[in-house]
């Protein structure tokens, strides 16, 4: 039996986390949910994630862009797909320049998201 890929979902919005979890599980992936960048950073097994779905704006702590910058120093970091309502060009450029695999807006285009997840998992 093939080993399932694990997707980290980092978003402060519970409804978004749960919807993305349902979507990933329905596609045969495992997912782990994190309500903040700090929660993700505290995970002892974070090097085992195959891909990350990450929000940009998470009030009260590190942003998604902050987390991306921290992870840029990790030897093994998962491809990051930003899923955000912040679609301005500057934010997108910063994310992509920081090595993001993709930058998608909310509401989420499910077909585009799944295509990017599948491509990211091929890396």
C-alpha cells in the first residue's frame, strides 16, 4: 500500500482549516491542522510534511510570510502554497520571491489548488 502524503494546513480560520482538511482527505492525503505559524513551528515532526497550505495574515503572531522566511533556513521544508485573501501584487511578489510554490486567493478555486498540490508533491 503506498504511503500517503501529508499536507500541513496553517490558517487561523477554523472553517478554512476544516474545509481544507476535508478536501485533502477526500483526495487521499493526510493533513495536519495548525491554527498559527507558532503552532506549526512547535510540531516535533514538521520535517515530515510533504506540502504546506499557508495563510498570509494570521493576527496575533507570525504571519505566513514570516513563517516562510523562518522555514527558508530549514534543510528540508515542504513546498508552500499560499491560500489567502491578500491578493495584492506586493504580497504575492514577496511570497513568490521567498520561494512559494503557488499563491492562490480566497475563495479557493478547488481545481487550481488540487493541481498545485499534485505538482508540488512531485518535487
